[in-house]
């Protein structure tokens, strides 16, 4: 992270490209996670997969891919670019400690989430559409169609619906993910059993993904339900993130805050692994060729 020989513009480009490449592999898991979080009843991962394939077809597992790629192009480009830039600045006087890394991650995540919220809203709606009755589906054709329709039908500010919990989730995710990745990587190097290679990046990413999943799921559920909610008789379904969390705990139990944990980790774990591996490999390739 934070190679001094890599220009900031290239860091942003590499960050976004690595996130987009990882999304191509894990989009089905994102769809499953969203469906489980929106369900008001208990359901299993296999039941959700079976229902999607049976009722919508196998390729429906990639519903919302264009929005997922747009989200990475905006959110991940911004957050990883800002983090690597801030990490480089903080490293001038030595290796920053864990709290500093967490703070850098929170700042990067907050800014990235604001930039990426419109694509996030489109992604949530597109992945959730198939679970609705035919008459209630939004039937967005792609992310651009979704953004245009949302703006026209609900107003431009609807593109940032759920921005506060999205930014809150991003701060939690990035504080956990980016800081734990840097910390795990350094700790593994210090053991003497690892060296700077793809094995180190893989193990560090898996540790980071597990920490991030446990920390961020409650905020993610609040974000998902707010962004998918509809206005009924002029009143929104939820007043805010606290209202969502209160209703979930009251009606579904406290453990419902971690509903979809396994598909969430199955998605976040590999996405974390692939993102950081692509990030590290592309950074090394750029350094070896152009630095």
C-alpha cells in the first residue's frame, strides 16, 4: 500500500479496476446477500439460490452486474485511491499504528461511499427486483436506465437515499478492512514465515474479510432496507437507520442483524481477497514497468 513510485492518479485507476475485476467473480453472492437481508422470514442460502434459479433462471444470478461495476468504478476507485494517498502521507515518519490506519480507512470510506451511493441504490434495487411480484418490479435495464428513472420519477436526491447509513457502513467496513489488512499483513511478515507475495496477500485478505463482515453487517442491513424501501401513502417505510435496526431486533430477533452472514462473508471475503490481490499485482506490475 502507498508505493511512492506510483502516481496518485494511477493509484485511483488501479483501485477502481481491482474492485471491478473482483465484482465480476462475486456478483451472485452480492445478490444472494441482498435477497436474504430483505427477507422478513428466516431463509437459507441454498433456498435463495434455488428460488432464483427456478423462478428467474441461472443468469439472473448476475442481475445488477452493471450497477455493481459502476459502484466499484465510483466507490472503490475513490476509497482505495484516497486511502493509499493518505497512507503514503502518514508513512513518511514511519509505519502508522492500527488506530491511524483505521482513521485513514474511515475517512477514505466516508468520501467513497458518498460518491458511490447512486450506484449503490441502483444495485440494491436491481438485485432485489426478482423477488417482487411482476406488477411491482421496477425492471431497470441497466445502471444508467436505473439512474435516469430514479431521477425522473423520484427526484435527484433519491439517488442519495440511505447515504448516511451507507457512509456509516463504509466507515466501519474501511476501518475494519483496510486497517486489518495492513495490520494482518505486517503481523504475518513479522512472524518470518511469510514474504511479500500472493500467499501473504491472500491470507491477509481472508483475515481482513472476516473482521469486516462481523463488524459491518448490522449497518449493511439498515442500508439495504432503506435503499430498497418504497413510499406508501406518502410515508416512507423507515425513518432512518436506527428505526430499521429497532424494527429488525423487535420483529426478527437480535441475530437477524447478521442475517445472510455466510453469503455476506462468502462475497466480502473473496471480494476482499481478489481486490487486494489485483491491487497489489497491478501496483507491482506498474512499478516494474514504468517506475
